[in-house]
C-alpha cells in the first residue's frame, strides 16, 4: 500500500516506512529495533514541526481525514514514542529497552475504538 503524507509534509516521506505504524505494538518494536542515531535523527527532524502538524490535523474533524492525514497521525504517534526515548531516557534507553522487549500491546485506545 502506498502511504503518502500530505503535500505540506512531503519532506517527511523518508520516515514513513520505519516510523508510521498505526499499531502501538509496532511503534514499540520500531523504537526497540532502532539505533540511537536513527531515533535522534527522526526526532530532531520532525519534533520542531510538531505544532504545525497538529494544527494541520486539527483543521478538520477526524471523520473527514484523508488517507494521507492518517499517515501523518501515525508519524506523530511514533514521534511520541521516540520523544520518550530521546528526551527522557536518553543514554538509559538501552536499559529500558532490555525490559520493554517483553511487553506486548494487545489493545490500545486506537484499536478499541474501531
């Protein structure tokens, strides 16, 4: 499936394959399977435009979102996972990941609403 971002965020397209999962467990796995450099690069490139991306999505009700809007939301949800690793856990991320690999999301609010 071709997962495209809205034109305004086309420069983020390089992140879609790795960082646009719509499922919580896949977001966790992407984080756990990433390098510190991958996390830092994604975070430093996308975080400065977080408010812009949220404002873009807030322009219309979710029921009117396009497929590309949902891809953008998936990027932002992945960014939240990465922000935790980069901003909060930092050098301690490997220690947290050691135990997080045993976690499995079986139900998330996003899945429950479907």
